[in-house]
C-alpha cells in the first residue's frame, strides 16, 4: 500500500493494493519464530501422501512422463474423475468437454470467477469461509456480498438469508461444504432450498467440495447431483485433503461445457496445464486409493470425537463439526477476542490456533483448531488449552 | 469391534475411556468388549515393542528354514510344538514352498544361536535339514519403522 515510491508513482494496481493480506499469514509470522509450539493452525493433513501414490509418481518419471498434457488435463485422469463422480453421486459428465484439471482447487476457484464475472457482478459468499473466496471475486472484477452463517444452523447458509441480498447484478453463490473453517456440513433439505433459490433467480452455484470425502456423519450432498442443478453448478474438487496431496497442487472443475471451456481458455494462457507428474499420481489415487483414504478418514473421525469433547469439557463451547478436519470453538468464556485468545494462548501455552476473524468478520468470537495432528499432539494441546481457559475464564 | 482391535494393536496403552471417546461409545461398552476379546483369546497379549539395539543390549536374531517329515495324523503340528517350546524360539510359522517351518530364534551371540540350531533343532527326529540366516539389521518390525521416522516439516499455519 506504499504510495509515492521515489517519484510518487505507485506501481501496484489499486485493486490488489486494497486487498488486505490473509489473516492467516499475519498469524503465521508470529508463530514461525517460536519453538516447541503445538500447531493446530494447519489446514492440511498430517499424513504423508500414501506410498502407492508416491510410488506411481516415481514410476511415471522413470517412464519419462515429463511433458505437457492437454490443457484440460490427461484424458485418462478426466475419465477417472468422471467415473469417481458417477460412482459417488450418480452424476455423469463428458470427460472430453466438462472436466478441467487445475493446479489445486485454488486455481479452479479463481478460473471460475474470472470466467463468469462481468465488472461489478456480485457473488454471494457465506462467511466464515476459506480465505481466498472474497479476494478472488475482487481480483476477477466482481463484488463479494457476504452473508453470515450461524452456529445454531450448523453454519449452513440458508436461502432465506441470501434472498434479500439478491440484486440484478447477482450472478453466483459460492458454497463450501464440508466447510473450512467451521466443519459444518450441508443437509439435503437446506441444499434443496438453495437449489430452488438458484433456479428461481437464475444463479450459478460454485461448489467447493474439496472436503467431500471427509464427511463423518450423514452423506455428503453434492450440489451438481441435486435435481436440475448440474446445468447450473460448477463443482470444484481436488486431491489435497482426501488423499493427503496438498503439495501436489491438483484439483479439478466439473461443470457445463460452456463454462469449463471458458475456464480452460484462461488456464491455457496462464498455466497451460497442471503438472503431469501430479496428474499421474492422481490417476493412481482414484484407481487404488480408496482403502488408504478411508483409513485416514477413520483416524480423523477418532481425533474429532476426542478433540471436540475435550474442548467442550474445558468450557470452550464447540459446535459439533461433521466434516473437514476443523473444530471451531467459541472463546467468549474468556472475555477475549479471537485474536487476543490466539495470541495469548500462543504466548502462554505454545498452542497455535487461527483467530476466527481470519475467515471473515463473522468469524470473530471463534478460533479454528485443526485436528489434522497426531493423537498425542491433540491430547497435549487439550491439556495446555485447559490450563489456559482455567486461568482466564470469567 | 474391529476398530477397537485396530486401535489397541497400534497402541495398547489407550485406556477404555479414551477409546470410548474416539469411537463414540460408552466406556462401559468398551470395557465389556475388551474383556470379551481377552476371554476369547482374540487379544492374546499386551506388551512393549523394544528396539534393543538402541537400548545398547546385544541380541542376535536368526531365521531358520527347517525341512521336516510330516507325521501321520498330526502332520506338522507335533514337530512344530517340539520346536516352539524352546524359549530361544520367538516365532514358528508353517510355510508353503521350499521349506516347511520358518523358525525365528533369538540369542545373545551368533555362536549361541548356531549351537542351538545344530544341537537342539537339527537333532530333532524328523527334521531333515536346516538353513540359518542371521538378521543384520531391522528396518521395520510389525508395521513400525525402527529408525529414521518420517519427520516431514509442515508449515505451522496454513489456510
């Protein structure tokens, strides 16, 4: 935001300059210098990618797969993605026209906004939410319109809360269930209301379902599989969370050909294609990864039960998360703000959590704790947090 | 039930209370289940896995291939029993393929193990032949990597 370097001219685009840095990033700098910290601030699995997937990657390198792929991604991978979606949700896509393999879901989100938004088009973004949605809408020239989700509603956004915000400029609703940072999941009833709303106002649904496989109770609701919704849903998913493949940077979008083609146009001029090595590994993940994926999911579920009970026992009221790997307890009992709580907890007990306001102003009053950490770490973190709350409760 | 077993197989120090929370069961139910599993000999033992090398204690392990002549009515069982009764013998498996019994023996010196094989094992009636292979290094034991844990550095805070 520095104005007037030297000759008074600012080189940075005003829109970019106006976007605040990620709240998570700020906190990261604080934690990075400390030693002996138990970090519950990590939004990625603590598992290493299953060995058979890594091994498939080595094999692909040995065989000399080091070239570009189709802009859309390897057809073999797109076919596996289509088969997987068919198996899980009973929906069918054309692998040649309706799937785009991207560099992580992050890229897919960015592409989707850039592909659909006219200047000043509005996108409904429920908060608290993942840190990139609002900035991506703004960078694509659009305007995010935030709507708060409530703990009483399981952090599910309701059609009746969205409807008053709809204007002629509204183009899409961004949804993310299972949710980062709250761990909330979607239910069929609420999803059907949202689907009806989208149809009534002719809106597009962008559904980030990267945590779909990490659903612990009930079934995951895939928006594209709801009646009449496939034609107005861009389904975004990837390999990071379910297969512990964050660093491979591999995701995909599935949706109507028109939109996928538009996204591909941007992708081909910016990324060209996702790395072939990661794509080869992803094929292995989809073909043979189910067993390992389930094992990891069961382990998260055990940690979830243990950790959430521990939080509630110490007096940090915690909504029961049914998906992803986050607990989102309220810290009001200490009389502190999210940031104060997080900073004090780090200083006094060396446990890192992420202040809820990093995920939008509606996250104030909460902190995000990731339970993608070993059982021993979680147990030790609970002891330390318990001491902390005991000292500071009002 | 399988989940309880899997948890205990990985860490037998988990308390019934901890298991109950992790699996969303009551502590009483977990206790009852474990007692049943113990009574049924599904759970046959609880004990620590020791890396003796790190403890600085000299132990010699050997894998011995044993060819035997199976006996009428009892097959391999009787001779297997004669072998596994020796305290030096840690494990005995009946194998398919080039030999019949795989015997894992532990001792303090190579000489001691070699003598055990030549004097005790090889001389058992119906043992045709033995072949001894000494263990030089253990990389992974019962699913646990012995040294060089996979310590991967994640960033401390990420979205």
